[in-house]
């Protein structure tokens, strides 16, 4: 069996080294005679797995001690509701920056619990850019400001952190977390689904400042109360134990690779070379304004839509899979998260050049 280069937007590929380690421990974790997914989550063996994963994450992200780290179920989409439930804290309004489809979904859920002010929107530009900050209509009385640093579908990314003053900044980092160094202290809350840069789908990571939890709106389900989950070390109920274990292996792998500084250097290099290949081509194009192109998700359009199916079929034969673009954008999309090796990007670029040469 040969591994393919999987450019899926998520669930995404996981580093071979991580999968091999999980494989070696699947039947017998450290002499216990059990796999991690069979262990009691309250037993000392699994507790050591959970504690190590959190400690390693805190180390590689340099998470300050006044932030809680929660390993939760339901993916990032559940947090669209949990965030206003936990962060309104007596206020009625929240600001949202709308730069793509995931921001749109966050607004739809947030609107169920508060008055949402869409402080900026690039919908009229088909989510191909980020509006200039001096055009934003931020409310200084908002409970928080929510944004999506990287929009997976459109391939639009903030390469800077919005300045929201004293209003807590909330970031959906599902598709960009762990891809580079970030100053966690600039954020009130960071959340992410696991299935892109962390591990298997089903796990959500929440990193939240202490002072923002403990005052939920009436009717908040116990399972969505960050204080309850923090007080119980994310184990109020049985957590997604295998996903948590796999996340820990990924955190170890990142640390072994040189940490987030090294990850950022590789990720920027991968993105730069792919965009350069697109920009130098007369056949491929990228619809995103250059100053806000994503490092993680690179959409590109072929010179002739009639060639799309042939491109995908031939790419698959070359072991380059899951390149079809989202229906709202069209064309192709290469998701090049942490686990996509640089040789995978090189192979894609070589294939694209060969395919183009045969269309002229």
C-alpha cells in the first residue's frame, strides 16, 4: 500500500509518524494490554495521556497560566452557540467580522442568543478579501468580537490580529491553529475543530481566559458551560478519549519537528511556492486578493472549466487526491496543513505544470 498526498480540507491527512506511533500502541499502550480508546478516562493511565497532551500544547503554544484549555466534544460548530452562552456575561450585543462561510455560520448561531453586529463583510466581493479595518463598525460595548482568521472554503486569511481594545477577541482557528506561532494573550478565546491540524474529527479545543467564564446565560446546557468543563478537567462526562490521545501525539510530533516556529517556516514556504506556480501560469488563477491569501487552503481555477474532471482524474492517478474545490468557489482547492509534506506540494506543482502543457 502506498500513501497518497491528501489535499482534503478536513478531515485532513495526519503525519505518517503520528499514525505509525498510534498503530504501534493500538493493541497495547505502554504494557497495559489495552489501547487508549479502551481505557477508563478516570484511570491513572488515561489521565497521564490527557495531562501530557495539555502540558505539551501549553508548551508549544506558550499558553499563559491564566487560560483554561478544554478538550470538548461536538467540533467547532458547537462552539458557535457555546461562545455567546458563556461570553455575553450580562451584555446583549456582540461584534462579528464576516469574511467567509464559516463566519456566516457563526453569525447565524450567535444571532440566536444576542444582537449580532456584523462589523464588516466581504460578501459583496464573494469573500475574496478582508475589508480594511478603518471601514469596520466595531461597538465598544460589545461582549466580544468574533472572527475567523482563516476561511477554509474561500482561502482568505488574516495575516495580522485585529485590535479590539478592551473587548475580548474570539477566534475560530479550526484551519490555522498550530500552523505558526501566535501570541495567545492577544485573544480572549481561541477555539478549533481538530480535523485539520490537530487530529481526528469529533474533538474541539477551546483556550479561554479565566475571567471570561463562570457567568453563563440562563438555560445554558451543562455540557456547554466552560466553567463546568474547566472545573472537571474536561471530564464532566466521558470525553472523546481517542481523539484526545491522537491530539497528544500530534502535539509531540510538532515539538519534535522544532515547534511552531519551524511549522510556520515550512508552511509559509509551501504556500509561497504554490502561489508562485499559480501566478506564473497562464492557465491557473487564484481568486483571492494577494495580501490575504491563505497559507492553509489554496483555491485555484483552471483556464477551462471543461478540464476540471480530467484534472481531478489524472491527479488521482498521480496520488494527488481530494483537490476538488468547494461548490461555492469552483475549480480546485489544495489544503496544505501541517501534515502535508513539502514534497506533496512539489508533486502537485509538477503535475499542474505538466497538465497545463498538455492543454495548450
